[in-house]
């Protein structure tokens, strides 16, 4: 665990996949074809707290959805890359834009399409219910499943490693 905390201490940017990470992976469609997703409110608050602690938050997802656009706007997340069937080019563009090194990045994924980025970052995270191949290549696995608190798990781990979790949480007392 000490190695994971050392990796987390260096993180300046965290990137989340959406389906299977910020959601449980289910895709809901109405009769008229409108897509719906369920997001965990505690995950969202964890992302806000992490961003306020100074860590940039970004999204790279293979699908394109107005629901994701709306949710990320609601959370104040400005770096949103949707429709990225090959995610690595978006990752390289993002780290260049923000001036961060790959080892200063955490990436949270759940499926094999996330591996090209996960194999390059300083902290590769698999959600608890990720595909076995993804778990095998992750540095750390969240205690919670995707869409069920996994994002909050990693946000709090990074804040703990960077020494700001307790002060952040104590604001609510």
C-alpha cells in the first residue's frame, strides 16, 4: 500500500472513463432513443473535493452523450473528451495541453479499451468490478464497483496521500 500512496502523492491529473467507472456500465434508452445514465452523487462530490484540492479532473470516454456533458458541466469539469474510440490520442493531447507528465496522472478504467492509457500513467486504477485483464494491469483496485463509489474511493486515496483529506472533510463538521 505504501507504493500506492507514493504514486498517489505525485498525481496532478486524474482521468476517469465514464461507462463502468462513473456509472455501473448499464446503458438506458427511452423509446425515442434518448440515452440515460445514473451517476453516484458521492462520486461527484469526491471529484469536486479533489479538484478543489488542486488536482485536475478529466473525462475520456468512448461514447458521446449529452447526459455526460450535462453532468460534467454540473461538476465543473472542463476537460471532457467524448467519442474517443481510441483513447490514447486524447490522453496525449490532454497531458500536453496541461503540461503534466504521464507519471503525474492517474487513470480509472474498467475495460480493455482503457489499457493503452493505464499502461502509461503513474497510477492505474481498476474499479472493483473491472474486467480481469484490467485488474491485472492496474496498480490499485477500488473497494467499490463502478458507479457505486469507486470514483470517491480514488479521490479520497489521492487526497489522503497528498495530506489534505482530513482538512477537506473537517470543513463539514
